[in-house]
């Protein structure tokens, strides 16, 4: 998959494209449906499947009240999913207030000169450019001028349901991982670097990988989770704690993962953690013995859940 950072810095693509534009935060089932249809349409016409997204999200730049730490997928996580979904080209365009002043016509001209769309796929309420002047009727006018058609899509996954990032955020905050997985079309996950912690887990028989996610990443509610951990091309069953470790009077939120039957050194490596199930809320224990007993129960429960479920290396239907 080719990743483009600035339209002005690339030569026109060799192939014309079927192109979509949007934030695609979360890359949920509605998004995946559109991307699947787009890639199929591109393949049928011997075109490249392309997508434009923006970083930061336009809302974060234009709305002073918007949160900066509620990304369902960070940029690296998005690119990972986009590649898995079979896109050929992804343009990640830097968004700032100056860029927001670009007229719809000028932006479309830049897109046409670099990505060469034969077809532009947008949502029913889509608008782009300064003052959001680039609505669907205007885009169709530009399509006649620049030789591309406009396909209107929506995020419905069925006649009864439209999935939104807002719904997914609410389910994460409630620890409803099964529902989040259903809406996403895959396990919610995070990417992070393994960093050194206080290594208390080793002293109680449960060594953990301390994972530092991107500061913009929206984490689920504090608690204990059954997870799959991806590192070095392999996938391992594990149990994770997300929270502040109240038994030890910490206040900083951390992600700690105990990997079953694992003793490798993975410091400074980037890992992926798939959240499979919420086991229990985080709580403060009276002492170390009570904590260790609970961790053993949590690990046993996580093992049962993972053994009964789907390993991410298996193709999902």
C-alpha cells in the first residue's frame, strides 16, 4: 500500500483511482463495507483503490472544545487496517487552519492532478473545502469539468442500523467489548511500545509487559481484559489490566499485559493488543496476597475465554 503525505509532492499516479475521502476514525463496519465495495469496484475496472484521510481530524483543529485524546484508531492503527482491507493508495493529508481555507475547487484540482480519480465515493452529507462549499451537487459539477463521477454511499450495515464512532466510544466506556467488536467488524486494538515499569509483577509471579499507547488513543474503561498480544509476527494469549493500579496507590493510567507462558525480552518493541473481553472492573485490594489470588482467577478466566474464541490469525467470516 502506497502512503502519501502531501498531494503536491507526488507525481500523478500511473493508474486512475476509485477514491473516497473521510476521517474513517475506528474503521468500523460501515467504513469497511464502503472500502470493500470500493476495492471491488476498482478491481473490476482495473483501477487503484484509494482513500484520503486527514490528520489531525478536522474537528480537532476547527473546534476548540473537541477532545484530542479520543481517537478510536491512531494514524498508525488506521494505516494498518487500511492495508489489511486491500487499499492500494492512502493519502494522509496534514490538516490545519490554513489548509481549511482551501476552496473546494482548488482542493479537487489538486486531488485530480495527483490521484487521478475516475470515481469519487462520498457520504450523503459529505462537504469539503472552505465554508464546506463542496457539497454533492457542486462535486458533480466539478466531476463534469475534471472527468470523474460521484458515487453517493452511506454507513449502513443493514437497513436497520447505521454504525457511528459515537456509539463505539460509548460502548468502550461501558466495557462492552463484544458490542464494540460487532460494530467494528474486528477486535478493538491498540498499538504501543513496550517500556520498562517498576517490575512489581515479577516479584508476585506475574511479569507484565508495560505498554505505552499513543497519547491520542481512546482507551476503554479501566479494568481487566482477555487479550491477544501480537509481537514479532506471533500471537499470544494474555490478560491485561488497564487502569491506575489502585492497590499500589498509583494515579497514572497504564496498560499492563501478562502474556501466558512467555519469557522473552520485548522491551522497546511495538506490539498490538487485541481486546477480546472485559473480565471485571479495576478495584483496590486489601493486600498483595488478595491481589495475587485475584490475578490467578483473572488469568484462568482469560485463558478460558481465549480458548473458546477466535484467534486473530484465523480468517474472520
